[in-house]
C-alpha cells in the first residue's frame, strides 16, 4: 500500500480536487490519501480564533461567513449532480454550525482554538470523500482523530498509532481508497490537537511508517525539493535523489516543501518518500530513500528567525562539565539548540524558540559572561557529501561567500552538513552567492 498526501494548493480549487481523483485512481492500486485543508482555510480559521481571543465575536462571525461563502461556490463547481451537491452542502452546514458554536463559547480557550483549526482538514476530507462517492470510487474516510495520537510532549505515539490505525482499517479493508485528515490528532487528554503548521506531511509519514507502506508520496505544487530557495534564487533545479539524512537536514533547515519532522518516521521504517508535483504529475520529483548519490554539493536551505547566544567563561579553560551545565539550562527550558561553535573559553549556540530566552540568559549569567543575543540571524545549511578525507570543500563554500560576514561556521558535525550563521540582512545575497559559486 502507498500513502499519498496532497497539500493545500493541490486541493484548493474544485478542478484540482477533480484531477486528484484521477491521479489516485489511475493505477487501480489501494492507497491511503492524506489531505490538507484547502489553501487559506487554516489561516482563516486561525484568524477567526484571533478575533475570538480578542473577544470580537462580530468580527469572527463575519470572517466565518466569508469562509463559508468560499466553500459554497467551491461545492457548486466540484459536484456534478444535485445529489452530490446536497451531500456537500450538508457537510458545510454541519461544520459551520460547529464553528458558530465555537464562536459562541465563552471563555474561548486553547481547547476551542484547536477544535477551530482542525476544521480545515475535517472539511476538505469530507468534501472530497463525498465527491469520490458521487464518482463511484470505492472509497471511505478514516477519521484521523481515531488513530493519530500524541503524548504530553506533543510527540506522536507510534505504537498506539499503529494499533489504532490497524483497528480503524480492519472493518473497511476491502475499500480501495482511504481518505484521512492530515495535521490533526488527539492529545493525552483526548482533546483535538494538531501536529503544528504544515503537519499534514508528518501525518503522511507517520501513517506510512505505521502501515510499513511501499512508498509515501507528498504531492505539492513544485516539482520536488530544489537545490536552493526558488523564491530567492533564480535558476534553481529539483534534486532527483536524496538520502533520508540529507532530506531531513534540508527540511529541518528551512526547505519549506516539507514539515521538518516528516523524514523521521519514514527513515525509521525505511519507507521511501517521493515528492511529486500535482501540476506536473509526470515530472520525476525527488526520491528520498536510504540510498545516497555521490554528488558533492546537493542543496542549500536557510532557516530564519534564529537567535545566537555568546557564552564566555574563563572557567571553561581546561575544565570539564562546563558544556553540561550550559546545556542543562536549555533542557530545563525545553529549548532546542541548533548550531554550536566552541573555542577553549567560549561557546556560541543558536536557538529558534525564544519564549524562555530571558530565563535562560539569567541562569547562564550565574556562571558565565554573556553578550546581548544576536537576533534576526539565519542559518544557511549546505547539504551534500562532505567526507572527512575529502579536500577542498570548505574553500569552495567560503570562497563563494567571501563578501558576506559570517557569524558562525559549523563543519564536521555530520558528513552531510555545513552550516553558516549570517545576519538576516545578508540572507538573499548569501544564497545567491552560494548558488553561483557551488552549482
Ligand atoms: N492545514 C495545515 C496548515 O496549513 C496543515 C498542512 O497543510 O499541512 O498548516
Ligand atoms: Mg505543507
């Protein structure tokens, strides 16, 4: 079985949904199909939420009305029969009544907000499933809320997902197409929750891992993972093959095409991930698997909104345990560290979650000297094969960006990654200069 996931733009127009129907049924093979919300829906639902948090129910209501109007016209174009349209309208009626009830809930809390933002996927999947029924496809819905579960640290519980998913599929196992919601899940309290923005990719990978799929396909609106950010750099090209490790680095360090956690479940279970383009289904896309190719420099990605902290202590000189104390503080505040560089008496680290920055700085100051953190930094990550016995790679990279000030460099942590930290104002120049010098 394969798992195919379609993103917001791939389901965002009635004609796209219709072409997806063709795509998923063309080879006659069974599939689990994971859908995102229609493009824009999640943002609108969050914006309705913002109005409610600001206690502006009238504003929330008018945003909800506009969203509903969008769905109303969508349905008219999607369905081909009055019966199909009637089913679609019943779905809209039910879910928008629920939105109304959330709008009327006082106080409006995080619990309601999570129920609100889940509606994008609940709507898209039901609308699509009703369309498949209208078209006579042998399909069914698998409610993600019945099997996608996370723990108190927001981590998916793989063993439970496997068990619950198998139980959800068992009674309908003769179906050919199984439609399910990306992004949404249940937390340990049994409440509706989610896998963070862009989480539908992660859903697909978790399902692919759970059923030990033959392949996971992520369908978006670009022909695979590119060698550089196509929004910033001209003449980028899709990379045909990446190893799990390389793809994970790129996804984590800013390649917007994939949710950063997507690769992990696929990698653990050895399930290949293929990135495909809905607008150009015959394009090869990118295949991510165990296998790596020998290409030296494969791709560049950039991660924004990074803060660098400079920690200095003469006590670090010839001492052990210093780094442990430093990292214990980041652990205490559940703040991941991305990049590290060290000298004998100082260390620089970067973080992208700054909610606890002040507390972290306060505790670090108890045993080290700090400077004001450098905000608005960007990690530029160069991915490829940088085996330790290979010469000349660092010079290529550094030569390419010789005109750009660099705050940190990390080389040698993995054979697949060189990371540079630069100020955000140099990001575009750095990406372009690297593209010129390396490809
Ligand atoms: N609809 C969610 C979002 O916009 C999840 C996804 O599309 O992957 O973030
Ligand atoms: Mg996405």
